[in-house]
């Protein structure tokens, strides 16, 4: 009887170690992977990002709607469209209307006297309170500015139009500090 209880003890220890290892490994999940499409070629940048997540009642699933963005350095243009299946009779089209922004105007750039613009572009995420839309961030690195854009679709009857809204621009350049030898203006007491 003694030899039988000695055999159970190692089996019980192995079982407990296995359970503890399984519990520990199940709580160490890798971070979820999120990626957005984007590429650069010469003086053009392409990116994609969601603009809306709707719920499909028939299939009981969430369906994201994506925008396709193209930024062209030479023309200083940003164009966007929302690809989706549009059928009229026997004809199928996937590209909707294109919306366009003039980046030279949006960033208030002077191409005659200012530096040559250099743009970077990416989509981001603002969390769960945005109905699934991803902002488009456009950076102009020669002047140190960033702009935030949003794509919207509007349907009027059978016509679908795309709008590319500029939500905000901001300078990334810090304000210059007064020189060390310069006298500071005294502040009145409060």
C-alpha cells in the first residue's frame, strides 16, 4: 500500500504543475495585431483606412467600409474614394465619387518662396467612440505641420457623393523662447 501512495504523489505533482502552467500560458495572450494598408512610390503615397463600421442584420456581423487615399506631391493634391459595389442594370462599378483637397491651401504653403513640401500620410484610430472611422493624418515635414482629415459619404436618392473634410491643422514647431540676456516683461500681480 505504501508503494501505491508514493506513485500517486508524483502524478499529483505533475498534474498540479501542468494546471499551473496552462493557467499561466492562457493569461499571457499576445497583443492583437492591427494593420493598415499603405505604400509609397516616387512622389505619391497610397493609404487605406476604415470610415464606418455598420451592423449587417441579415448576417449578424459588423461590416467595415474603407476609404482609399492618394497623395500626390507634385500637384499637392489629396484624393479619396470609398470603394463599394455599385450596380446599375448589368453594369458593376466599385469606385465611387472622388473627393479632393488642395494641400498647398490647407497647409498655407508658399511654393514660390517657401521650402519644397514633403508629405507623410497614415491612418490612425481614435477608439470605440468614433463608429469605426479612422482619421487620416497628413504631415508636412518642411514646415512642421500636421492635418487631420475625415472621409464621409452622403447619399441623396441614388447619387452617392464623397466628402474629404479637414478637421484640424496644427504646427509641431515649438514657440521660440526669449534669449537668456533679454529682459523679460514683468507680469502684473494677481
